[in-house]
């Protein structure tokens, strides 16, 4: 099985490489048709409709937010600033930004002493565990994706005001 991994090197990439033939890139890519499955995690480019439609199977995206909340950039930051549900989601990529049907998601509870850095680390760990536990069910067709419910929120790179430090306590963001 040929898998295209879109995004920076990560634990997910290592896990996939243990069992599959994987090509990894962070660059813009135009042809997706030669891969059996495509997994996107931390990929910073938007796929166009033609690319999505050329894929043999749904393109799987790992997003560290509880969709439909905090679509787009810096989801961890916005979940604290806007006090929206926190969590992780594995979903199909469609033409929108993080609007695709959801394969699986998990809401995450945090303590009062979190920082942006510590909460981000926990979300990364949770999405990795969720992926490990669900990838085979997704590719075998045992997990059917469902439509997102509710309007949710979206944020773009330009919306992010920046922070002095990722070690800022999240209670100072509210």
C-alpha cells in the first residue's frame, strides 16, 4: 500500500513507515492519484478540489481541535481564548478548511495549570493515540465518517495576535 504523508516528520509518520511504503512531503503537491491513502498532519497548504477528487480514497486529516470548533490555524490557542470545547479530530479533507466529515474525535479536559505549550503537547499525544487506534478501521471501511454538526468557528494565520511565550498560562489568555 502506498501512502502519502503530508506534513512535517512526526510520530505518526514513523508509525506509518513501520507498516507501509510512505512518501513524506511538506511541499505543495499536485498529483495525488498514485497513492492508495493520503494522511495530512500539520500540512500548511490547502488542497484544491481537483486534487481532492483525484485521490483514490478520502484524504485523512488530523486536527488538534474538537471540530467544528477552531477550524484553521492555531486551534489550541483559540480554544482557550474563546472557551470552546477542546479536543482532537480525524476527518476527511474536503474543499473547505477543516469542514470535512468526521471519522472520529475525542474531547479533552484540561486542568487549571495548563500552558499553551503543555496543552499543545497533550493534544498532539491524544491525536497520535486516536490515529493509532483508528487508522486500520478507517482504511478497512469500518469507521464511517459523519457530517459535522453546528456552525463552529474558523481562524486564519492572519487572525493570530502572537504570544510572548508558549509557556504562558492559559488562564491568562481568557
